[in-house]
C-alpha cells in the first residue's frame, strides 16, 4: 500500500506534531488491515529456488558436458571406420620397356614394350578404411583428460548447488531480518506516538514542559526516517528472494531463528573434513591432474602409435589418349598393423611440452593456494559460529536487562523522577538490543551453514535441520517509498 507523506519540517511545530501522530496511527491501521501472508519454510524456499534460480540453471546446463565427455573418452579406443568416394578429371601415361609377354598360341616374347595413355578422362575412387588403436600414450593421456574433465564438471555442479543453497538461506534470512527490523521500528513509532500525544496533552494541562513535546516529536521524526530506509531495504530483499524462487516476496511470511547453537565438533575435525571433502579443493586437484595428463601427451616417445588397419579401394580412369579409347581399373585391399613414429615436428611437440609443464606448475600453485584459503575460511566460519553463539547468550541477558531498565524508567517517569527523554532512550536501547540479538542468531545460523558448505556437507537435510530452529514471522506492511 502507498501512503502519501509530507515533510514535517515544512509545517509549524504544532502542525508537524499532529502530522506525525496521524502518520503513526495510519501505520497502525495499515498493519491491522494487512492481508494474510503465505508461510514459507527454508526448505520450501530452496525447492522453489532449485527450479527457478538463474545462476543454478546456468550451472546445471554447464554440468551437461560431463556425460558427453565420458562417451568421448570411451570412443577413443574403439574402431574407426571411414568411407570415401571421389570423382573428377584425371590423366595417366604409363610406359613399360623390356617386359616379357606370353599368351596361349603366341608363345613367349622378351623385350616387349607396353604403353597406355588417357588424357582428361573420368576418374573415380571408392575406398573403405578401418583402424583400431592398439597403442598410443598420447591417446591414453587424452582419454584420462576427458574423464577428469567430466569429473570436474560434476564437482562444479555439486559446488554450484551447495552455493545456491547457502545463497537461498542468506536471501531468506535477510528478508526475515528486514521484516523484523521494520516490525520493531513500527512498534517504536506507535509507542513514541502515544508518548508524544500524552506529552502534548500534559503540556496543554500545564503538567509537562514543552521540551517533552519537542523531544517526542524529534524522536518520532527520527524513527520515521529510519522506517523509510528499512522499507527500501525490505523491498530490495523481497526482490532478491523473488528472483531466486519465483515466489511473490511481498506476500511471504518467513522465519527467524528462535535460538542459535554452535556445531559441537572441534575446529581440527572440521579442517580435516574440509580438506578431504571440499568440492573447491577437489576441483583444483582435478585441474592439476588434467595439466599433468596434458604434459604426458608430449613426453618423449609418446608420439609413437600402433594401429590395426584394414582398407579396400577401387580406382577407375576412363577416357581417350594417344592410342584411342582406354580404361584403367584397379582394386586393392590390405589388412595389417601400422606403426607411426613422428621424426620431426619442427619443434612443435617440444614447445607444447614446455607450455604444459608451465601450466602444471601454475595448477599446483593454485592447488596450494586453494588449500590454504580453505583452511582460513573454515577457521573463520567456525569462529563466527562459536562467537555468534556466545554473543547470542550475552545479548539475551542484555535484552532482559534493557527491558527491565525500560520498565523502571517508565515507572520513574510516571512518578516524576525521570524525563520523557530518559524513557525514549531506554526504549531505543531495548529495541537496538533486540535487533542485535536477532542479527546474532541469523549470523550464527549462516556461519553454521557456511561451515557445512565448505566441508561439502550442505544438503537438504542440513537445511531442514536449520529450518526447524526458525519461527514464522508475518511480513510487515508498513508504508514507505515504492518504485
């Protein structure tokens, strides 16, 4: 809903106070009339994102190369069969001298000359060739590369899927946090509006100074300014979750953590688990293995190949020549073993071997860097999870103390021992502590999910377990700027 507002600073002091009071009560009415929201669990959000998230769709398409690469690897050692047919213009001149000729009834003649001649005749060729690789180090290395590339594509898909799970959880909890922030602000606005109205009434009766009215009015204006920023942030987070899941973010009731606890395993256990199972590190290891296979393709002696070959060909040349009309026909066939040894490639193989060696060195250095980075990220997530749980405990005590302070301050204000400014300050402190507690719970839960992702343990079961700690909170429908 859209509620038009006018800057209070453009009004006289009394008119501005009346305007802020009316705005607060309109806000309360908007909350009361807000339509029922659709409850969305964390697992449901992920299931929707799995079908709708554009980044995940791109990763899914990229993972489709794995199976074709495995088929390519298997096909490298299978028989290859080719048929060729050609037709065109041809010419042939042959001369044979000193031949011996014999034929029935003609006897035998020695020193005979033969000659054939065809100029611009029709030439055709049909050939069938088949080969079966028997030995080739280069082909074996290529097969290993294709298999490793397929494994890498599948690992990249696993990493993308877990990354999408974490991203969905961040968007879900980010929206819940934005809703809670706006809800707390709305409660503050209603309370301050009541206080401002009471201060105005007491001032009119001569029972309170005008400073109390100004203090309440200033606090109300400050909270309204915060509300506009919170409303804008809410809309951004609604859009993010809506883009990821395809669900209407403005009508979703998402949940906030009721509690936050740390995963009990020690840091060393998580470090070892991540080193063994991390998709990012395993992918980098595969990159090193692929570079190592590329180097083997150009090692000394790897260019030699042995193939079982079979071929049959039919050649025909038909036309006119020096001796009139003529036709040459030839049929040949062969089955055997073919050995191929490259003697010189002009330095190409040596240069490629040097390039492959450099790429292997770079891949190994990147693997070491990835291992170190993973260790730091696991440590950071583990510490964030444990320190977050400790912050939650401390903030729970702080919230209880802040609420007790607020109650005591309100009692003192009613007895005339505390000012309205004291009450407003105590209320702001309690609200800020409440939001800090919610933020700490969210951060702790996200750190736990991040730790699971780093160790490749993040799946629907982990999301479901995290979702069991959430309590549904209805979305606020506070007025604010709309695009």
